């Protein structure tokens, strides 16, 4: 059985996909979200020279609490990291998406920054945003301002059911989709005194960066998705766990 630690909405969607391929799942969401409307006072930052960066569906959902997405982004250009947020915007009739990158590494290596010299880049994000990415973009002489539109809340402990299933080896692997959640999960294992119980269990990681974090905690049974997207992750899980 695989442990899914994603936020509730994403966990539910992933569970359905894994159950469809006969893989048993248990969900224990480590992170929840609160939407923040204090950013609205900064919305006058958007103009025809604005390029908006979105890296999560949560950012789009937060904006959507107040505005129609296709109207809000009507006069700006958009860069997405991740197919999920890109597809969500397209589903809301947002048409002016310039690029969709798989991850921040691809953005930094393939984006033509020279063409953005006259633009202002607005990064709609959560409070735990990718500060390293912001610094990388600024190093290209591009203005980049993070606008926090939602806040992440971290659970204090694993559910009693989860702890019991780890102790009895009913859970034999976990799926981790971010560096943030990887650190949280390892901290919660240690808090519950379950690190040794999970030492040889599999960690399915969406990226090499996540695997590196897991390995730094002396968990070495990592399986890394070849591509940083959900379908690639599911394919890896299926190959490893299907009977």
C-alpha cells in the first residue's frame, strides 16, 4: 500500500488514478491551504508589460476566489511551471500562456530572458515559494516580485491510523511531490519515532531534488520519476508496485 501525502484535492485525484490500476492507497495530507486576499491591493501592478508566473493550481484557485481568471489575465502574458496549472488555466479559457515548463530547471535553461528585459515578472505563489528561483531570475536582470496569494499550513503529526499502518508494514511506500513535503514527512516520521520503521521502504519522488532531500535523511530506497509530472510518477509507481 502506498501513502499519499498530497493536499486533499490532489490526494483524491491521485488516489482514483492509482486505484484504477489496482494499487491500494492510504491518504494522509500533510499540507492544507488558506487563501489570502491581502494581495488584492497590489493588483494594479498588472499592465501590458506584466508577465505572470504561476507554479501551482493553488495560486490560480486563490485568484479565482475574487476574479474571473480569463478576465484577470486578459491583458498579460503567462508562464507556467507544471502542466497541471497550465491545463487548469486553459480550462478557464485563459489563452495567453506563453510557455509551460516541466520544472524550474527547464525554465532557467530554456526561457529567452533577453525578450523579458522590458517586462515585470509577477510570481503568484504561496508563502513557501521558491526563493531560489526568484534569485535565479533576478540574476538575469529581470524584475521578479513574489505575490503571496495563499498560505500553507502543515499538520503537526501523522494520523494515528497512518502510524499504525507503518508500524504493521501495511504501508510500504510513500509518494512525495515536493521538497517541502519531503522535509515535513521525514520530520513527522522522526516525531512519531517511525524513522527506522520506514528506513527500507520506498520513496517515490517527483524529482531528483526531492530524492536528494530524502537521501540526506539516510533513506536510500528512492525511486525518481523520469519527468516531473504526475503521469510519469504514476508510470513509475505502476511499474514498481503492480503485481
